[in-house]
C-alpha cells in the first residue's frame, strides 16, 4: 500500500508543469513547454519537450532542449521544424537532426512566432526604441509595463523573418503598438493583427484589427471593422475573405466575444451569442488559448471560454457562414472541474494542457470527431508521486438579495469541525477561483494539513457566470460585493464548521483591495494578509498599468473612487495586518502598499510590510521560487500566530518564515 502525504510549500521546487502545447500539422506529435524550478539559480526553468500521440504505443515524452528559457514552440507547415523562443530570441530546431539555429538578434527580443503558409517566413512582434537602462526615460504618452515601469519611447512593432537567410523586415513603422499575435492570410501575402492606433490611442484604449502587406513596410496599417471596442486576438478564415476577431464591441467591462469580420468592411457576424461566457484567448493568470479554425475549409472554430471558474474548450460550427444566425457553441468533453490553459488544433484533434483535481496540468489529446480524450504525460505523478492534494468541495451560497455565489471549500475530511478558517479573495476583479488544482496558493495545502478550512468565493464580478454577473460590481467595488464574502462566512459559522474567533482573510490584487476594504468594514477577521494590494484608487489610476482601464471601465466617477478607497475608511481597521507586495509591481504599484502600511502604523494597528525586490505584479505566478515560497510561508505564519488559542501550542516549524535577504 502506497503512503501519501499532503503537499508542502517546499514541494514548489519539484513542480514540473507542462503548457503551451503545439500539435504537429499531421496530429502525430505534441511539442510543449515544461516549467520546472532551479533552486540554485533561484528561477523558473523552461524547456521544450515532445510526445507522440498514438495512444498506448506512444513512447514516453522526451526533452528536446535544455533551457533555461526555451518556450513558445510553433511547428513549420511541413512539420519538420520547430520555431521557439530562447531568452527572447527566435530559434529554429530541426526535428530531424536536432540542430538548433538562432534566427534573430533583436534588441529587446521577440514574441510568439507565426509561420507563413509556405514555411518560408515567420512573423513576430518586437519592441523598438526602448531606452537603455541608464538613459533618461522620455515620456509623451501614457503607458507602463509591469515589472519595468514607464514605456517611454518604446513601441511594439511587426517584423517578418526569412527562415533560410535570417533576413529581417520591419513591416510597421508608425507611432502605435501592435498588441497581439499576428495572423497570416491563407495566400501568405498579408498579415492581420490587433493594434492601438490613432492620435490619442493611449487615452482612448481603442484596439482594432489591422492588415498590412507582408512585403511592407508601412507607416499606417489598414484598419478593419469598427474600433469602438478592444480587439484582443485575430485569426484569418481559410477562405481568406474574413477575420475571426476576439474582443469587445464597446468600451466598458464585459465579455470578450467572437465575431466574423468580412474584409470588405461590411458588418461583422456575432458568433456564439447564446453562450454568454467570456472567451479566453490566454494570458498570465487568465488561462485559455487563441481561437483556431478546424480543417482546411474553416468549418468550425475551437476556442476557450470560462464557465463556473474553469476555462473550458468549445467548438462552434460555421456551416451557415456567412449567414447572420450563429449556431450554438458546444462544450467539448472534459471531466467536470478540469480546466484548460493551452490548446492547439490540427488534423481533427486538439492538444490541450489540462489541470484537474490531482494535477496542475498535463498534456492531453482530444479527438474532435469522437470526443475521445487521451492523457499523454504524467509529469506531476512522476515528480510528486507521494503527494495527495486536499479535496475541494463546491458550494453555493444564496446572498440576502437573492444572488447565488459559487464557492469552493478545501479541507481535510478528517479534520474536526470548529477549526480555523482562511478566506481567500481572487484578483481581477474579473478573475475567478477554479475547482481544479492550483500551483500558486501553496499556503492553502499547508494550512489544510494543519487543520484549517479554506474558503474561496466567486463573488459578483467574477468570470464564468454570465455577463450580468461579471459587471455586477462595476462602479461599486467593495460596496457591491462585500456581502458575497461576509454572508457565506456567516453561513459556515452557523453550520459549526469553523470557529468564529479564528477567521483570517487574504487576497491578491483586487483580492488585496477587498481584504483592505473588508478589514475596515467588518470586525469578523482576526488576521488580514493583503497582497499586491490597492489602498487608494485616485493614485492608482494615475500610476497603474491598468489605470486608464479602471477609470474608463470600472469606476468612472472620481468622487466614487475616493469613496471606494480603503484608505478613506482606514480609521476603522483593527486586525493585525501583513502586507506582501512586489517592489517592481506596475499594476498595483508598491506605493499602494506603502500608503496602507503608513496609515495602519500611524494608527498603531499591528502591521508588517514585506516588499519583494524585482517582484512584478505576477511574481506570485512566475517569479523567483524563493520569493513565492517565502510569500506562502509568511501567510501561514501570520494567520496561524494571530488566530491560535493558548492550547494550540507553538506555531509549527514548517510555517515559520525567516527574514530573506533584501526584504523589509
């Protein structure tokens, strides 16, 4: 009989998580990125791996590259070569002899490589005109980059590279930003891409689809369709006469949707309208994949959308194109509760990166005709064979105004009722908690093994429950969603599941904001740990990467921003508070943490602030493993110390958080 144990924070260094699947054109192989952690270098390591798709006869996955920073694989049309990024530069891997050739020497690296239909060229985006680190930063437009600060004169532009000679042609020359992955026309003569263009693009936030000739260059790409709402992704229909656009049709909070935009500029056709779910093109913290046509005629589209906290794959038939009626989208068969973080379609199949209750992600193959699902990798079982994750139970709570809130309760079934509770709040505000395994919040597993219950809630504003729910807290941050936290907590107390005197609160980003807000609005919480927080909305709007978006889409009235700032209500805070924040955070700048710390310390509220050098807003997802482990240890230590009763004894050694070098 195999003995298993709970996951511990230090198991972070044993993680091996696959993502970015790329299915070969013939459907016979999947290349993917595997992320591990190097304790000596104190950094994530990414390398390319390959696995065959022929079921039980398939050999084990094999490593193609050594890293430490190899990622974003992309197959050539003939399936003989893999393009990928190494240290930000484009490389080509010959799948026959295994030789690797560097293709670019771009000053600031490149983004996702996209092959031309004939395989002779690759399109990439790259930044130009960025100041050197020791040069003055000249700023004439709004714009910041998380982890780097002001964008200055830097602009993201489109390039094409000859795969044989390596010759580079810059296709776009204007004062604008290419904001997404380009797409080739089926005949290889043009490229489409989303871009922020216009005299005041930094003020309007408008992002539209544009088209350029692939031989370029051009200073002004041709816009396609209306520019009223931001376009996040484009794909070219195999017929060559239309673009598939992902995005919104108007500014304001809401779902990304799909629409088919004819190249003649006529009105677009809205797709999958009845689904009422947010289309997920993929991004850090927002798992998904670019929508892709299936088959040479483009008879269907495979895309990802979020439902009840999980990103799921869908297929939309386009047999009636170009009619105005949109057929219903069909969810592809995956086990309940699992979620997708990557998808690649070819030869009637889809290669997926799938997380479930027992794994942070494995590569699986879905036959789009039969619905048969085959798991191709078992990295977590190989690296953590002795670990069992704590079970998650889904709950629904009916709030006093009739709103139904979906929640997840994580606890050891053997733990007696009446123990401590940690409430954890997600970011966004339009993100969500998923019911599958989570490699980020390691403190959940550590606390559950110590007898805690974890409550995560998809409060109003969360993604995966329809657009009305998604926008329910617009112009009402805190005020509109606080009951969605407090009332479920009261329910668990009334049920006797948790001790009302031993309840702690944490959250990151918007969850950090709401943790600060609730600590001023309720005395329910014995300890509070806001991370990547927001304390003052007026100053956030002026300094954040997302400041303009918040001002235009979330809280439009400046007076409301002051009213809804936790800093406005700080006099009521009493709970011991631990602030955790990245020093290079440009989404919620570190000044937000400093303001909250100053306000609590001058009011003599027990408070500690820990700042992580070099930590961007997303350092808790992909930053230095030592900092991510330290973050989790500090959460465990703080909530344990400030909620324990005298008979509990000392804080467990595993929960201790030493002072790391460089933090304060």
